C-alpha cells in the first residue's frame, strides 16, 4: 500500500491513485505532500523537497495556501507570518516570499499555481492534482464505507493509506490556530483509521492485531470510548476475559476520575457477564 520513497525525509506515500486497493488509475498532474515533510512532485517526475521552500516562513506560507482552498487576504498572511510586529515593508517582504515559492513550484511545472487578485493570494492546484491531507480524508471515508459494505480487504487498504498520512507531523515547532485545526483533523483521521483497521482485524479473526490498534487509538485519545470498546471486544474475541475486565476497569476509572461520568451502557454490556461472574466468585470466597 505504501509507495516508493521520494527525496524527502521522512518519505511521503504515493498518491491515492497509486494506492487504490482496486488498482492504479494514473498519475496526478501534481502531488503535494505536507504531513511528515513538505515535498511537491510534478507530472514529469521532478521533485522539490522541504529545503527548497524559502526557509521557515516560506514553508509556513506554502502550507497555509495549500490547505485553505480559498483566497487569503494579504493582511491575514502577514499576521500569520509576523504576528503583531509586521515589517515596515511587509507587502514587499510577502511578495518576495511568494516569488520564491513560485520559483520553487516552477521546477515541477507549476509556476502559475499561486494567483494574486484583489489583495489576496491563493494556491490553485491544476486539475488532477493530489494533496495528501485531502486524500487522507477521502481515504478514511472510503475505508468506512467499504467496512459498512462488508469489504474488509478494500477497507483495510484505504484505512492503511489514510493512516500513512495521518500519523505524521505537520510543520513541527510551528503554532497557529489554523495549524491546530489541521492537526486535529489529522488526529481524527488517524483514530478513525485505527478503529477501522481494528474492525477489519476482528472480522478476519486477528484479535491480537485489533487489540494493538485499539491500544494505539487509546494512547492518542484516552477519552475515546469507542476505542476502549474495541480493545475490550478484542480481548473477548481472544478469550482473554481477565484482560477484557482490566480494560473495562481502566476505562471506567479514567472516566469517573477525569470526567465525572461512567462508561456508556453499550460499553458496560460487553463485560456484564464477566462482572457478574467476578461478583459471584468474590462472594463464594468471602
């Protein structure tokens, strides 16, 4: 599912057109990788890596433009780049950064991708272009649809593709509200991919792998109750009743101590027979 590594570190995955579980459908006109390191590949195979993106501000500006999907006022971009202390010639500085980005994109045949109009800038990707964050969102949706249709093989393929993007970092060390939103979106995709894969493994009889992915999901979001249920179900499927009880008790304790709530009825129902046996055993040994 994961394609060849490009000249970036870490290496990005191949576009979804090349990781489609059904088979390849052709190369995109432009491939844009943001998670795990910035890189752009043109249809001709030329690649530009993160070091060619005009330094820290150039990388930040490129990600901002690539993920907005709409024109951004120059003032908003200046505020994002320089905070409350704009340089005196901020428009000139911004134009210089944009010019450097255009020069970088020209190396992969996308010199006209950044448009300027009415005091705004926008990244206009050509038809058939590929953006890893967008494809990750599309992939997890396809995985969940396939899972609901009972197609575990296709669900696993798309979930693995989504996870390959979503488990990577986005502009590490940088802070911004728009970045936080993007990162939350990646975490959500990662969690959904792990749970989808867990369901696939359970359906295929691999309870140990399902338990592993459930544990990974809980580590990402300890308060995600569906991940706790997946872990409990995995232990039950493996016949590991003590482990299932421990997983439930850990969930219940966390929720009660941190949130002041108890697990949902569907979570409790998974271990009700085990709790009854445990209470009976306690009474018999008392």
